[in-house]
């Protein structure tokens, strides 16, 4: 993406260290990826509730919700998926910089797109925790909360991840959640423990 040379980054008067000292807020991005129906949104909601209940600044950025506004002009082609993830990567980085635990729940099927978001955070010195919600497609289809797999199998939806479009599972995520075995509460606890080890305040 080419940026106009007249656009210059303007540093504010509040450095990240001051936010941490005065607000006690250490931000990061918890990036949840997995197939549709894997449980990403459910776990993300429970994690957000747990953190806020403990007095931690946290905000959930849900894939469908974001497509109602910020990404309303994007479809599901490979290029639009890439732009969808690029935008939310930038937004989550801003949240993390502000001292918020940004929790994203996006299928984000391509490793290259997720790697770009990770690199964006690393370049800014911000923690990035990739959470692979590892649920077999058979289980996802049996849940099918939105009826999307049924429509995809019937040919009513084209380019559906896991059916006629690939899902590239993370190779080295910080957290893997086998949700066919773990409850929602257990999944949240695994993430909280990982955040604590990473130095992110969870209480």
C-alpha cells in the first residue's frame, strides 16, 4: 500500500510507559483464529467478560460485528479477506497501544495475513497472542449455529472456508484450544494463564 508522502505520523504527549504507570494498563492483542463454528466468538465473549470483571481494560472485536461498520464494504474474496484482516490488525494494534487487551475473533484463514498482523505488533513493541481454536470441521458442522455449512454444502455460498476455500492452521500459536475437549471456562483459563506468563495483567 502506497502512502502519500505528505502524511506524517504525529507523536502524542502520552507515551506508552505513562499509560502503564498511571492507568496500570498493559495492552496486547489476543488473536483468535479458527473455522466458523469453532467457538471463537463464544470464547472471546467469555474472555472479555472475565477480564473486565477483574478490572482489566478489554474489548472484543468480532468478525461479523466489524463487517457491519468498518469493513461493511468488503466481501469474501481472497483480496477482501486480506484487507479485512489488515484493517482489524491496525485497529487491534491501536487498542493494544492504548493499554487495552484487544480480543479478536476472526476466521483469518491465511497464515500470511496473520503473520503480517503479528509483524505489525512486533514492530510496535506490542504483545501478540495467537490463539488457535482447534475444532475439527465435523464438530463445527454439527454445531453450525448460523446454518452456513449447510448452505455451503448446498452450493448456496461460494468460497466458504473449510469447504471450498482453505483454512491454514497456525504452525506455532501461543495457545491451542482443542474445544472438542475443553469447556468454555477451561478455554478462558488457558488463555488467562498464558497472558499472565506474558506479563499481561489479568486481575
